[in-house]
C-alpha cells in the first residue's frame, strides 16, 4: 500500500537527520566492534562499498577470484581475504563474528550465518531496474540510500520503516565531485587522441529482461563510427561472463578500428566516464552516474515493446533512438548542442544523488556507526 505523501516526506527528513544525531551522540564513546564486507565475483559491485570500507575499516571477504585480484591490486590498504568455497567463507565469518556484514547485493541467504549480526545493504547501482527495489530488501537491517528518488520508490512500495534506512548519497561518485579526474589524462591512458570528440558506449548485459541494446544496436555503434571520433566501449562485466555471443561480436568489431577502445571486463566505469564527451546507454545505472559529469546522453531503446515509465525515467535526460540507422546522427546532434537537456539532467541528478559534495562515504560510515550504537541499546 502506498504511504501518504506527508508521511513519506517526514521519513525522508528523518533519514537525512539520523547521521547528524548519531555524530552528536557518539562523541567520546568507544570504537565499534568488527565490521566485515562481502562481495562475490561480481567485480562491478566493488566500488559500491570499497570507499566505505576505507573509512570504517574491517576485512572484505570474497569467494571471487577476480574480485580478490582487484582488491589486492587496487586497494592494498583494505584487508581482503579469499575463500574458495561457501563453507570456508562461513567458517571465517563464524570466527570473526562481525557486528555487521555490509553487502552490495542480496547475499544474506547465501551467507546464512548462524550468529547474531546486522546485515547492511549498500546496493550496487541506482538504476530503475526492478531488481533494485526487490522485496529482498526487507531482509536487511539497514539500507543506505543514494537519494530522494530511491527513497520515494522504496517508501511507496512499503519497503521502509523509520529505523531501517539512512539517506547518505552515493560513495562511488565521491571522486567525481572531489575533482579527481581529468579528461585528457584519461584518454591518453586509454591510448586515444584527446583532440577528438569521444563517445562512451556502455550497454547493460543481456539479462532475463532483455534490457541490453547490444543485439539491436551494437554492430551499428561500432561499425558506424564516423571519422574524427573516438569510441570507448565499456561492457558490463556480466557480458563477458554470460553472453559470449555479443561479447565476441563487440571484440571482433572493436579490433578493426584503432579509434575504438574496448573495455570488456573492467570493474569501475567512473574513471572512464571522465574521458567521454557523451554517453550512449540503455537501461543501466551507468546513465545515472554519468549525470555527475553533466555531459550529453543518448539512449538506445532495445525492445520492440515499450518499457514501463519508471524503468525509463532517466530517458528524459537525452534523445532516445528507437530505430536502427539513427544512432550516429543522434549522437552528432547531441554533441553539437550539449546544453540541450541540461535542466533535465540537473533535476535528475539532484533527485538521484543526495548532497553531491564528495562526502557520501563519510556519511555512510556515520550512518552505520549510529545504527549499530542504537542496535546495541535495543532501539533498532
């Protein structure tokens, strides 16, 4: 049942206020017990929690061979442990007995721990796919929400209580708002000419909902690249894992043009976005994240039947291509008028991301500390 608007507004304000009140209550109090993190081999989920781990500390546990490689290579300051089997993972958690386990996916049932702990959900994207608003969120003790849009959607679906969420922003994009990236340096690192306009194509993967634009538009995007343009193709990691047909098609076409850079199995799209003047997307949180750069977007509609309005809400922020043969003419027009849709991008950005100030990871850490303190008191 949908909640009355006034009640949702009050709860939204409560979610913002929790962090400040927790900071005031905690002054002079003793440090928290151990906090742990879990991620499987879904490497794209690492940026959703790793910056919180850098603030709070605690070990990251994984049974993913690619995940442990990335964690050791790119985040050596964070303690990361690999366990090859679920049984080994569960034994290690039983030894640690963390006060909380932070997860970017719905892993509670898989972990199936036999001791008392708080399960905290940080999510691994902000898109309007229904997966992000699954009833599975009710299994979690605390939800960290990126902003007003996620809050309103979950509140309308009766997934929130006054105690089970905090609105903190989106730690993954803190680096953008802190000015950590440079377009020219990004393109030089990728081996592309910074003098050319650069387009990023970042389709989602071929899941059971057929959200990806690869079958309908992938060949057109790559083979139709005009002279005088760079193209970066950043595939969802699951494309290489589960969709070899489309992956092979992209790999073959990308290899035919030196101005195309294929990133087929990268865990973090944010640094690559810094080099792009425009994003081509479909149904993915990538388009939400690109709003942080305030640059043009073009959307590809992959399905013969319409999506629901909520799923394509972000499509208000740029032109939508619905037929083959129109991709690059639409891209050229959007690059010629980057100010078009600027107001729509601003409104969407403000609705998706709470306080885009580069401090979301710190707010997430504050919210977790406060929640666990209240939980110890029996108030959560």
